[in-house]
């Protein structure tokens, strides 16, 4: 899933909410976007961004 946000504050809020979900998440986070995919390591090579993972499930 690819999501685009209006501000970095919106991205931060979305990341925090996604990390609280009762499932494993793999996020690639940019200044105004988030990609949620198990393939974030390979996507990071082309897209840049920061990898965020969480497992609450």
C-alpha cells in the first residue's frame, strides 16, 4: 500500500497508529509518504526513506 500525506506531522501520526495495530507491519517512510510492504528492504534501494517495523500480533 502506498499512502501520501500533506505533512510530515501527518506521516508521523500515521506511523504511530500503524505501529499500534495488532499485526506485523513493515513500513518504508518518506517525508510525505508511507509504503506498507514486506519488501521494504528492496524498495528502499530505489525510493530512499526510513524503514520502520513493528510486531504486536
